[in-house]
């Protein structure tokens, strides 16, 4: 087995904002805005790409993830146990559907809009001793909700191939990245298969994205790296991050040629925070490849 290429790119801090758990970077090409969330801080951050001006909005609960919709003023947002529509202009949340609201052990986590125009979002066991009690759901704009995958510990890593016919999904705790055949017209999935198996040392998978060439980029949250895989699942490049806990990569900028990576602050680890004070920040680099435009929820 060939060892992946180790890359030390020129990585810069993009924002002065620090979060306990920054996640979900999402590029809106219409407004040229980068959005991300501070899950535990219950905040949604929007950064104007040209000016660097940031708008921080408070959420009514823990915010696991969000996605863009066909209305530039509206996001679809996953709070702890419900998914709804959030209007940026007047900062209001309209619930669509409750998910696992009676299970105090779980909360909603990683979510993205897919090529089918629906919001895909998973749950995770929010206790320290995590068990495979979570699931992956498909939510449409009317609030219709279908459980698609069961037995998930920490749902993560959602992304789609350039042609929209492959879904990637990760379970962070066991370190599995899986691929599914995906029908962009209906959202149906089939032919579940192991794409990659990662360890603590190689980087258990957190958030993911796909570039225009079809390579899958995965935040190796346990190893301080971003891992790049070929469409066949070969790990061929590892990007060393300046912080130990990267959480999700996303291609941003008018040319989709900037890779932005969010990160978290390791809770209760004073030594690590002292050594890596930029933990919880958002970082950027130019990787030499371009990303893909984000999908929109059909309202």
C-alpha cells in the first residue's frame, strides 16, 4: 500500500472569530458569503467574502448544521431535535419536523442539502460513551422526513460526487466512511459499501466535501489533518493542519478555489489549548483544485 503524500500548505487564519465547536462551512455563491456555525455556542456566522465583515446570529438552541435553499434569505437549519426554516433578514425560525425529540441521548449533527433538493441530516449519541443509536434522515421542504440509515454513532461526512450519483457518509466514532449509489431525482440510496476505514492516528472522519475532480476530502478530527481520497477510496494526500481538531472542509470563494476548514477547541484540555490557541478558528488555503457549487433545498 502506497503511503499518502504529506502536504504542508500555506494555511492562514481566515477569521478572528473563535468557537468551541465550529462546523458546517457553506458557501453561498449568490451573496458571496461564507456561512458556518458554532454548535455549542448556538451561533450562526456569516462572512462577506469581499469585505471580511461578519454577522453573528444567535440560535434558539444548539445548531447541528444547516443548508441553503432556493430563497437566498432562507436557510434550512437543524437544531438539537428539530429541523426548520430560518429567515436571515428577521432572524426567525419556523419548525418543519421534530427528529428523535423524545430521546435525550441524541442530537442532530452534520447535515447538507443533496442533489435531490432535500436536506440530509444525521443524529449522534451525545453522551461520552457513544453507542450506535443515531440515524441519517432525509427531510424535504414540506417537513416530510424519512429515516434512511440506522445504527449510526456520530453521523458525519455528508457529500456527493460531481454527477450526484454517489453519496458519501461517515460514522466518526468507528472511523468508517461509506459510499452509496444515489438517485438525484428521488433521493433513493442503494449498494452500501465501505469507502475507507480510518483510525485515531490516521484521522477519524468528521465533515467532508468533494472537489470538481471527484476526490473526497475528510477532516481527520483525531489527527489534526485533512485527508484526501480518490473516488475509488484511495487515501493519496494528507494535509497537516495548524490545529489538532479540524472539523469540516468546504470549497469557497467566487472561483471555488479556496479550501476553508473549521475546527474545535478540545474541551478540558488546557495544555492543548495553550499549545494551539487558534483552536476553534476557521482556516483557509489554496489547494490547487476547485470545488463544486452547493445544492439548494427546493422551497
